[in-house]
């Protein structure tokens, strides 16, 4: 599994990770098996959140006996992101995950609590050894600028944002900002939200052509495109062991300049939006 640096001075982390939104709503045995298969194949970057129902409990079962192999990320809800509330939420997630630390802890999206309070809590948790780094999710450039003033350079490990072939808005300003400041960009919902390009669509046909040329699946091509630059990571969810294996194989796929140009034309990023797209 390909790895790259996660944030400024951060550890090497698997480029393709594992998302867990809604993972608690299906067959739990199957979900645990998919996560374990993903870990075995090197997808050790596992993302969750306190908002995701019982996902943290599913992950706890999946990583039992191999916690040290995982790069574990969870998120605090904005409604809990006061200084005291962030610490309490983190401790609650640690208990549910049956671990003593998170590798990264994120503010799920911008809320009403001052960023200074949340950052103070993050730094308190780092000092206590309960988290190793922190970052944010769904932050646009204006939010990132404000956060940078509060936290200083080198502190924001990642920004987790919506990014897939049909939604490339972050390429306008968010990705360049993150590159400039050493912040990893983590793509959530990298296949879209039940909207992956079908083979009968114009873009889907191009995707099929590129996939066939590489002996790959269209979803592998999509993941390879989304992680084509050193700062980019993706966290697809897998519903089965086979699905996990298919996702993991994407890290070995290297797209050529012609492939990237064809996909760029088939899925244009479009004009810069007035606001950051989120799910």
C-alpha cells in the first residue's frame, strides 16, 4: 500500500484509507471482516466520528489486537466543540473505540464555538497523549485562514472534504491552500453519494476506457485520480472484503498524463462555487 506524509512533519499514512459512515447499519460481522481485510491489505488509515452512530464500536472490534497497526481518526461534533466539551467527546470516543489515543482528531465542521476554544482543547489532548495530531473537516479557505491565525503554522494536520469525480470544487482554492501550509487533504465520499458515474454516461464511458487500458476497475481509476498528488488521501467505505480489496488495489495504479487529461475533460471541475460543497 502506498503511503505518504500526513500533514507537516506527520507520519507516513496509507493513501487509501477506510471510511465508516453508515457502517453500523448493515451486517456487523460483514463490516468487521471488511475493515480487517482492508487493514491486512495496508489500508490502515481508518476514519470515523462520534456522529456515525455505532461505527466506533464496529471499529473497536475490527482493530482488536492490532491497534498499533492502525492510523485512527475520529471527529467531534461542532455542538460539542467547546474546550471542555471537546475533551469530554474525545474521551467518550476513546472509550467506544477501546483505545487510549487517537492518531488524529478533527472538528467535524465549523460551528458556533470559537476556534480558539477547540484548538485549546486539541492541544490539551495532545499534551495528555490522548491524540497525536488534530485537524478539521469541511473547512473552506476563509475558515482555514482564521484557524491558522489561532493555531499557527504546522498544526493543522488535515482538512477532510467532499471530493469525487463529479465534485472537484476543492481544486480551486482548498487544495492549493493545504499544499502551501503542509496540510493533508482527505477526500470523503470519493465515489459520490450513491452517484458513481455509470458506463452509459459520457463521463462513465471515459472512465471505463481508462480502466480497461490499465486492467483496473472504474472505482480504482477514480481513487487513483483523486490521490494523484502527494497531499491527497481518500477514505472510501467498503461493504465487503472484496470491496475492500478492490479499493486497496487502487494504490498501485499510476495514471499517465493522457489518462489524467481524459478524466479532467470528462469530469471538469467547473467554476469556483460560492461556498464549499459538503454532505
